[in-house]
C-alpha cells in the first residue's frame, strides 16, 4: 500500500460517529450534553455485546455515541483498565457493502475482528487498534430499519427502559 492510497480504496467509507466509553454515561453528559449542546437522538441496550449506548446529535449533523457496560458485563473491562475514567472507544464508518469492505481489509493485510453480519439492519466488523495505529475502527452497513423507539427519551434509556433494556438504571 502506498502512502497516498486510501485505506479502503473503492469501498467509499463515510464517517458516521465517534464513540466515547465510560463506566457511566451519566458521567459524560455534563461534557457532551450540557457544555457542547448534544441533543438526544436514540439509544438502547445491546445485551449480546453487553453495553448500553445512546447517541447525541450536534448542530452540524455530527453525532457522538456514549457507551457504558451493562450490569455484570465485561464488555469494557480491558478498555477501562487502561483508561479508568473512559475515553475514545471507536470511530465508525459506514460502507455501502460490508462484504466488499471485509474483502478489501483482507486484501491489504489487515484482520477483521468481531464480525457481526446477522442483523440486516446493522452489519459490522472492526479493525483492531494494533492494526489501525491505536484506533478501534468500526465498519458498518446500515439497513433500512431505524434505531430507537418513537417518543423514547434520554431518561428512558438511562433508566433501562430503552430497546432491549432490562430495567436496571445506569450507574
């Protein structure tokens, strides 16, 4: 790969959002909501992976995802062991064809990890930070389905009443 060749040449990756992980989403809200003006877009729990997430949108259309481990989950353990207060967890890029992106990643000698292609509304894989110069890179293909529920609030998600919620509030 030459220095001027894009990492995913031909895949047409588009930046989607950055994700900040912490022990508690509530700890991140004074920064992202109160200071920076993020507005709640959607959120919910992912019991398969073991985290709760919500997205805040900003005036320019950009988004930040805030994530925390679900009760009893080890999802963020190693991440938080090296960053006790949390930090940038991953960068997400959307692709039109996740299978083509997987092939391209392989062609350039990188390894895809955490490949999840089972949901037609969201298919994804990651490039590990060891291979992506310290950043966890998520490549995802979004289907036609939406995320979240109509009328869902930030408080609903934090109380564990969002999609797939178990009723346990965020710490």
